[in-house]
C-alpha cells in the first residue's frame, strides 16, 4: 500500500467531512455526532492545506499531488454550499486561491485534471466576487485586477472581452473550447463567464469610490453592453451543447444520452433532453448576468449607455441588430420573468428522482429573486426555492433570508410605486454586507 501523502490526507478528510455533514442534513438521532465529526474532519483538512500552502518546497510536489490538494480545497468550498451550518465562504476560497497562485509558474496545458479543477475553482471565485460592493485593498478576499486601458476597446461582435486576473496563468489565457467543462457541468458558457467577470470589474471600477468619467470607460462599457445583449443575435454563440465526448449510447437503444445528469440508479437522460436542460440553464445564467449588469453599473452610466444606442450612428458603428435592440428595450422585470421561464423549464424536464446537482443553478435564481419587485415574480421565486431545497440545491435557506430582507426594504422605500419599478432601490450587496453574510451562491 502506498504511503499517504499530505495531499491525499487532506482530500480524505475533506471528503469525510462532506459525508458527515450530508448525514447531518438528513437529520436523525446521530445529527449532533455527525456535525461534530464533520467539523473535526473539516479542521484537519484545513490544517493540512494551510501547511501545504506555507511549505516552500513546492517543486517537490507532482502534478497529481497538486491536483489532489486543489481537489481537497474544493471539497471545503462544497461544505460552504451544502453544509448545515452558516460559514464564511471566503475562507475556503482564499485557501484554494493560495494553492493556485503557489503553482502559477507551472504549465498545465497537458494536465486535464488540474485544468478541470481549476475551472471549477474559477467558477466558485467568480460567483463569490459578484457580492463585492467596493474595492477594499485591505480585504482578505482575493484581489481583482480591473480593466486595463487596452481592454477599453470596441470589440468585434464575435470576440470576447479580454480576461486579466491577478495571478492568472497561461492555462486560462489559452483554454481551448474543447477543454471547457463549465458549460455542461455548471450551466455557464465560456463567453458568459468572461462577460460576468468583466461586469464585476466594471461595477467596481464605476463605483462611487472610483467614479471615473464616462469618457474614460465608455468604449469598454459599450462593448460589454453589446456583448451581453448579443445573445438575441447569436444564441449559439452563448449556448454550448453537450460535447460528443460526454455522450454515450443507452444499452439496447439507439438513443444517445448525456453523462452530465443521471439519477441515483445511474440511468442517463437522452441527449436531446440533456441539451435542452443545458440550453435553459445557460440562458437563465446569461439573462441573470444582464440583470446583474443593470444593478452594479451606476444609473448615470447606464443612462448614457442607453442614450448612446438610441442614436443611429452609434447603433450602426457598434453592429447593433434588430434583435439586440428589442432585448435592450425590455425592462429588468421582463428579463427576470425570462429567467424564471428558463429555470422552470429545467424543473419541468427533470425527473423527480434526480437532484439538481449541476452547479450554479442558485446564482441566476438568486439574482432573479432578489431583484423581483412584482408580486407575481416573487411568488415564482418562493415556489422555485421550495422545490430547489427539496432537490438538493445548497444554501437556499440563507439565500432566501437575504431575498426576503431586500423585498421588505424595497417595499418600505418604494411603497405603492414598487410594481412599476425596473429595479428596486435596494442593492442586495449592501444588505448582505450589513448582515455579515458571505454566501456561496452556487
């Protein structure tokens, strides 16, 4: 038997912690014992990972050991999602970030395992960054590199906004579409993920603390604005079907099925249904990014952007289309309705015995819920939360608490005018910060 390495031990403790917490969530007479056991294994895994990060002999670790260490850190992040007790998700995220940064000088082009784990981590980190309200240099959160001047270019409609994060390595820059797994496993297309990161950075750059002139950021904001709304022009540019490598034929039939979603018995869904689920998931996520964009970019910038595209000269020069113009003309409450349509489609097509275990279904639902001002949309949110909680989506109770608090504040401030609003007057990020909440919305 091979001796246990620190990386293997950390992963073992992380997995045992997850298992114990999951048993505790099911209740029963051993709940307290399971909670204690889960906490003990969580602390052991965290301690080993801290030592691994602080160790200077990184060159002695093999690629497999580094991947195992990162997998253990992702296991701790999953506790923040599915664990029965409230946690600060930034602790585990920062630990995973330190592991990635420590080995940033390595080439990972040929290591698919680390590549897949790295993508999952980046997805967690990106979603966590959407809750940041202002730039805090002394914050324990991982730093975010704001757009550099050369990013403020008007981009062709077929290209993505460049993505530059501090600590980014060549792996992410050269990530091939064939190696991208978040589309089928997390319901996010590569293009939408890039646009969400860009939206978060521009939201911080345009915040009251920074407050640049519109002229300084106009080109970049226009390009981002058009890229977000381009989903109506070219849906296939945002929606990636299940790759052939993830399709397997059902025994005894000619029906192809996807391995990304199956029930407890291991039966696979037909490829057509799987692709339909992925399309709805990716569209819901992308529409949520547009709503998030309207929340984090200050109103005086948005009014100038909206004004730019009422001018025919701007519209023609920036390759606007009839379809994009229609979508831009719809208010956020209409977009929120489209998000609920897509999420409800997923419910309609998913057999009852299958858990909604694909990642990041909570983020678009949270954005749609917290920004709903119409009572009908709020009712749809509560119905979705109830179903999602029963089907294994993590952190629903904590997300619901924030949503309800935002609704109460919006109604107190807006009164009878609430139903006619595009977005409510309350920023959910402020509510989350005031409550000391740090929720992993995935």
